[in-house]
């Protein structure tokens, strides 16, 4: 009978330790789930910020092309003005006394 009581005590003790271990695993699992949600939130934020940066880079590229086109137009206008001024200068030289 003593052996049965000792055996029962050992089983009860083992079940108690198993229950404690289960609770620790459950708590760790919940903590990991929370950390996982935090990581997923950070990844989503990083994705959004990356998209915003890509849009900004695209806008900068478009602006650079517009500036280049404007520069080319100004260069053409400058060449036309130079030619016009040269033509006006020749016409003025014709009226020199």
C-alpha cells in the first residue's frame, strides 16, 4: 500500500510538472505570437515606406527629365536669339554713315 501511495505521489508530481511545463509553453507561444505581430507590423510599415520612396524617386526622375527638356529648349532659344542679334547687328551695320 505504501508503494501505491508513493507511486501515486510520483504520478501526481509528474502531472503537476507537466502542467507547469504546458503553461510555460503556452505563455511562450502567446509571447511569440505577439512578437510575430510586431514584426509583421514593422514589415508592413517598411513596405509602405519603400513604396513612398519609389514614388518619390519616380517623381524626381520625371522632374529631372522636365528640367533637361527645359534646358534644351532654353539652349535652342538662346541659339535663335544669338542668330537674331547677329542679323540685327548686320542690319544696323548697313546704316552706318
